């Protein structure tokens, strides 16, 4: 039992790394198994198909990343300061990816959205849920910032959605230029989307 | 001569449509030739490789789309009105894609950035140039809007970059949801990025 779940984990780890580096379509099950160091036969013991493996990879990835989002967005700091912590964590994450494998890997959900959403409905729906959850998490903190009088927006969820869209757009540029510094203007853009100018933000935020 | 250039055009047209619908990695040269209705031998007469075909598709696509951008951004209207025309044209384009093939196809450059930029340097550089050109075109109109006193931004090119990033992020959502209406908040987000609130915009804009 220990051994079989080891094999499943090895497949998941190999698939995550390969999908992040090269996308989904370019991969075959044989290559994933070879990288994982498990026999191809065991693949279909754990996963019905390459698509169901992709779903498992997405779920594992989001389970870990959600904790990172929750950690950044919770705590006693002012709401804007927590939002800033989240967006700075995203830049740190892209830097870590580049340090690790030489390439800015971008956002797995954004990558797979553009690559797969026309073709794989189960993946599309899962990615919709994840982005929905991200917008809700950000929206809750924007709502707090409104209650604290830090920002005034006409549509809280709309503003949260534009923040997540800005993150995806700027992460795309970071990946395209293989340069995490492309994200250095992310926070000023987020402040603008919240109706603030940089100089309006209190120093402690 | 007429025939051979017909074959080249057929390959380009088939490849553009297939790349828009399914991305790059999922395609093979044989399938492209079959869709184009040309013998596989003629492919390598016109293109060195699948990657050089992708570059030709990107160039043709941008040559046509650049004219659309120029048309939207030029003319006698106020700068903000021209910017709005551009962003509305992008929504119209996604609607047309959906009407044509049933799927919101997204932005070809964004799609290929996330799919290919880790792996194909020539494609990466070409896409960088296209986004650079887009940011410059938008930046020129933002600068005009500043001269006209329509907006005040602290960093014109930075603001232009955040507008193009917002477009890419929201087009990603439109593709993911297969719903062009996801772009209906694009213009309000753009106004916010330019430091304006919707109600501050003169009625004619």
C-alpha cells in the first residue's frame, strides 16, 4: 500500500513539473512515467486517462497554493497590506520558479486555461472554480478594505475580478520575457484598479 | 507560380484556424496539410519546420490585427473615445470567433505566449515584439489623453502596459468561460487603471 501510493505521488510530482514546463498537449503518458520512474502499467491503475491526471495535478497544486493565498490574506494587518502581501507572494513565486528551473513558469491555471479550455470540459470547469475562488478570496479582503474606509469601489466583486485578471496578464508578460521583474508594477496597477493612487496609500501599507 | 502561392496560403489559413482552436503542440504537419488540402511534400517547400509556420501565422495575424488597432486608435475622436473603441473591438472580435466556431478563441499571442515561450525562442521574441508594439500604440493614445487633460497618470508606458495586461487577463476569463460577456467590465477596469472613475468620463466618450 505504501509502495502504490508512492507511485501515485511520483506520477503526480513528475506530471506537475512537466506540465508547468511544457504544457499538457506536448506530454505523453510514457514520458510522464519515465520521468516518474514508474512502469507505464501502474499509470492506469491510478489514473483513468491523461486528462484525469491533469485534474489531479490541478487539485493538488491549488490545495497548496490556496494555503499560500490564505496565509497572505489573513491576519491582523490592514486589508490593503494583506492584498499587497498576496501580490508580492506571486512575484516571489515566479522568482523561485526561475531560480529552480531557469524559466518563469507562469500560472498553471492560466496556462492550462488558454491551452485546454476549448477542448476539455472537465478541466475547464475545474479551472473556472479555482479562479472563482481566487476572486472571492480577494473580494472578501477588498470588502474589508471598503469597511475600513481604505478604498471605495463601485463593484467589489468586479474590482476583485479585475485584480485577478491583472495578475494573470502581468504573469503572462513575466513568462513571455522570462523576467519576474515584469511583475514590479503589479501592485501600483492593483491600487489603480481599487481607485487609489500610489501616494494615497499610508506608509505602513 | 499562382498554384504554389495558393498552396502556401491554404497552409497558412488552415494552420491559423487550427492553432486558434487547439494551440500549437497538439498539431502535426500531416494534419495541417490534410486540413489545407495540400500534399505533405509541399509543406517543406514553403516552411522549414512547424515552428517557422507558426512564426508566419503570427506575422500574418498581427499584420491584419494591427490594422484593426490602428483604425480604432486613429481619427478625430477624443483619445479616451478611441481607446474605448479599441477595447470594444476586442470584445466584438471574441464574439465573432464564438459565432464562427462555437468557442471564444482568446488572443492568439497570449495563447502562444503561455504555451510556447518556455520552449521556442524565435516565437518568444516575436510575441514580445507584438506586445511591445501594442503597449506603444496604446501608450501613444494615453499620452494624447494626458495632453488633452482627460487623464493623469504617473507613468504613461506603465499605464499602457497595465491596460494590455488587463485585456489579456480578461480575454483569458472569456475563453475559460466561453463567454464574451466576461469582457463587459474591461472598459471600466481600463478607466480605473487610468486613474478615472466611470462617472468622471464625459458622456460623449
